[in-house]
């Protein structure tokens, strides 16, 4: 997966967390699972771009 594809997935999982948490709570199993997947994606992105520019990392904000 490319850095851009990972960023797209990160955006989707952020939205999933917002929707899931608004329907239940931050400690709901679904929210925790989505959060865990988001963590993995962010770590993949950071690993992929660790030698990249600082601008790439700003896309996560």
C-alpha cells in the first residue's frame, strides 16, 4: 500500500471511530477495534514515510 492509500484508509477509520463512538461509547468493542486498526495504519504510514519529508507527516493532523 502506498502512503497516499494509507492516508485514505486513515481518514476512513477516523470517520468510523467518530460514527461508532457517537452511537455508543469510547470503550465499546467496535470503537476499540476501529481504534486499533487506525493505530496500525498510522504506524504503517509513519514507518513508510520515516525517511520522507515532514510535510508527509503533517497530513496526519
